[in-house]
C-alpha cells in the first residue's frame, strides 16, 4: 500500500468552495465523457452517518480503459469501469475506488478542507502524516499534462471579473487572502506480486494530475459558479449528470458487440492467465489439449 497526503491551496474560502466543488466536478465529468469513456452517475442521494451527520452519497462508474498504460491493458478487458463511492460530509469527504475485474485494487481518499495555507500537520486528527509522504501541489506553477492545459485556465493569466482575484504568481500562498487548503490522504493498494509497486505509483501519478487540473478549474471557473446557492448548484449538478449519462450510454450502446459474441473478451497467454489467478480473477477451464502456443480466452462481464 502506498500512502501520500496531498495539500492543494486555492484563493477561496471553504464556504465558497462548497458550491465551487460541486460545480467543478459536474462540469469536469461532462467534459471528460465521450467516445465511450467518462463518468456515469448511478446514485446521488442524501445520506446520514452517526459520526458525521447529514451528507450526500454518490456512486459512479468511471470508464477509462484507453487511459491505461500498455503493460496494464494485458490484464483487463477492452472496456471496463472503476466504481467510485463517495460520502460527502462537507468539509470532510471520503471516497473509495474499486474494480470488480481486479479485486485486489483499492483506492481510499480522505479529504478535509480548512481555511489556511496548508500548515495543519494533523488535519485528520488521528496521527500526523510523515513529512516524506506530504506533497504540496501548486495550482499556479506546477505543470499539468499538455492535453489538460487551457490558456483560459492558466491562473498566472486569469483574472476573475466577479471577485477581482488573480492573476496569481509564484509564492502566492504566503500573501493571498482568502486562502484555503484541500487536504487529501490517498491510499492506493494493489497487492499483486510483481505489479504492486508499479501500479500504485501509476495511480498516484494520475491522481496528482487530476488534483492539479480539477483545483485549477475550480478557480478558473469561479465567475460561472460564484454567487450560486446550494439549490442552484444541485440543480446544475442534476442536469449535467443526466447529460453525461445519456452521452456515455449512447456511445457504449453503439460499441456493443454482436448478440452472440462474448462480451468484453481479450486473448491472453497462458502466462497472463497465471497472473490473473494470482490477482484472484476467475478464469475458465482450459480447452481440450492443444499446442502450447494456443491462446486461452477470458471473459468478463461488467454487469
């Protein structure tokens, strides 16, 4: 298991970001959906918890098979999804990611928001994160993947019309007001011999890119959401979820295989089948004796 605590500051207040977060996630999910990939919202409803009180529970399916590295595609179907379950008790949230095809894969993200510049060393209240596992991410100066870059979201150039905030320059965290910090304790687990370290590092690299991009967008889109009420942003969230679901389902239906063809199949060598068995993934019995070079087929259903 690889754990890191990420700290991402924004020129916002925690109360402002309550609306901004919902707006950003909804719009970002819509932008990333298309071509058979993206986010499908399965559940989104109020939820209560004895420890945290009233909150919101969401369950999503994230389709992203083409975004996997080539070495990992050997072990997964052509099309698959990761399940996201999130409990939002703002300013505290808990999110978990699992994949039925890879039962030993699990990501857990605890988040807490505070009105400071990232100087709280035990924000989760149980034990301080070791210094070597704390990563400060700067939404202004750090590079993001070129495919995510947009000049309109470059915070060294952006100025908010509604709030007058921006542009931001290097070192902005020490002299900017308001300021808040998103603290995220991320645990990535993939307990498979020979693949664990590589996969967990890959997960954290992608989480870093997503955190930087999402938090930049929350600030760059401030003129779109600032001043919205919770009722208004929940209405926007519902509308965007419906659009995203329709767009994703339409594409997936068009990509469906012929009726009698095995769903989501991939040819795997005997060696790869052994790897899948170590992961705990069920594989079919081998066919009748044949040449050693003959390939086995593994079928996985997303239902």
